[in-house]
C-alpha cells in the first residue's frame, strides 16, 4: 500500500482509506463479524486510515472500529465526524451555528465520540456538514481549536456539504481546518476547479469520499437494479436516476474499450485511479463491507496509473446533475 502526505500535518496516510459507513448500517444488512473481518484485512494490507462518523449506525461503526483496533498494534489514524444538532440537512442559509453547533453541544458530542472509540484523543474530528452562512463567524471551528489545544483532538476537518462544497475554500484560506473531505469522482468533478488547488496552496489534507458514486461506478448495477429496503441507495437512485446513471456508466465502459484497457482495468479500478491522479488527494475513502472488497480495493495503488490522454478523455464525464434530494 502506497502512502501520501496528509496536507502539512507531517503524517503519511494510505492512498486507500477505509470508509466506515456501511459497517455501521445504512447499506443493507451487515453482520458485525463480517465488518470486523474486513477491518482486520484492511489493516493487514496496509490501510492506516479509517473514517467513521456518529451517524454511521448511531455510533455502531465507531464501536466496531474500537473493538478491532483494541486487538491491533499498528498505528492507525482514526477520523470521525460530529453531526450538527437536529435540523435541516444540510444546514440551510438561515440556520444559526448557535442552534446547530453550539459549544456545549460540540463538547458533549465529542465526548461521546471519544467514548465510542474508547480513546482519549481523536486523531481527526470533522464536522459532518457545514454552510457558507457560517464562514464569517466560524465559532464551531474555534471551539474545536480549543479542544485541540486541550489534547482532545489531533486535527480539525470539515466534510464539505454536497450541495455547496466550495464553502470550505474560505475556511482553508483562513487557516481554520487541517483537512477537508470532499466528493470527487468521474461524475462529480467540481472539486478540480478550485477546491483541490486551494488545498494544495494552503497545505490542507484532502480526503475524497463517494469516489465510486455510491457504487454505481463499479458497473455492478444495471438500469433495472433495485436496492433493498434499508439501503439508502434505494432513495438515492429513485425514479429514473438508476436508469440515467447506468447509461452513463456504460459510456465510461465504452471508453475503456476505445483505449484498449478493458482487459486490464475494471470500472472501479478506473474510477479510483482517476481520483488518485490528482496529487492534491491524500487518500480515497472507500466503503468496504467484506474481505473480498478490501482485497479488490487494496490492489488499486499497485495498478499502473492511467495515462494523461486517458485522464483528459475522462473529464468529459463530468455530470452537472446537481444534488439528488426527494422531489427531484
């Protein structure tokens, strides 16, 4: 497993990170033994970054991570996320930070994160969402800075809201965060315009999520696929979204044939290599539910990089579909 710098932190993280949403639930039935086996396999194969959150099974993912790491001696960086208190998700322009991320709320929530992870310090604490409405008065981040000074937090991050990822640009330039987490994939390439260059300029670490577009870029799901009850993708790909997505995936598959690499790379290989082609990216967080998925994803760094011509050609798949919420 190859590693990259996590911004200017001085830390080296694996190019592939373990995304912990699925092991907490939300992607269909998942047994804890299966999740633990996947985590052990990931660490065995050199993954040293695990990303989880309070919202992944109401702390279940954090607790599974804690149990697994209790049996390991490796130095693994654990990142988790604190959600805002109940209200619109993502926060609306009219939400006050005092109502969503008050100092008292944040301190209590982070105490729970520490308890679930059975740690005295969180390596990376990320706010799970944000709004540009708070950029000129970012008090929640100043609270996190105090907790960092107290030794409760190692690094501060923000998971950029999918509807307005550029809201983190000002935070990076103001030196308020150490790490950002953004969506960047073959369909959603907006981060390349300004977010990634500013991250490099400011020495901010970059964690990429949804690199496989919630699984669509693996090519496993055809036009008529229906996700099971309990899998959030049943809602995400509702209506005609699955059909439209599957057709665009087939366009990428045709590109592989055009370049003569369909025998050497799977669609997932290409999707992840596309993201890793950006030097600003520190690690790609990939959800892995079982040992086989871990093995498949851990081979990516050792695969030959896509050539510049192929990368340039893949830019054409940038899809301005906006954000899919109910009613759209």
